[in-house]
């Protein structure tokens, strides 16, 4: 999976900068263009997208993160597959 570059759009989210990458995928700083707020975007590596265990782990992590509410934590607002080509 090629790294997402600043300016890339994933639905209503715009990639601003890379934060990091690892075996599970990549994490980017982004902006929700509907609400004009900064978000974190985590994308599962395409090489793992068809594997049930990594996908399930990714979903569990997203659910756990979305339940956190302290102001210093970013909220998970949406999750879903990355569309082909962007």
C-alpha cells in the first residue's frame, strides 16, 4: 500500500501529514472537511485487509479508541475500508 500523501481525500477526510507506519498499516493526521476539525486517520495495510484476524483486531482497536473521552485523546469517529484508488 503506498503511503497516503498530503491532500489525498478519503471520503470527507483530507490527509494533512504522516504520523507513522508499521506492520498493521499507517496513521496520518487529517482534517474532517465536514466539521473542519483535526482527526487521526488509521488505515489498515491492504496486505492485511483480506485476512480475518488482522481486520478483527483493527475493528476491536477502533471500538476501544472510540470509547475514550478524555480531552487529551482523539475520538474515533468513523471506520471502514479504504476505497480502491484513494
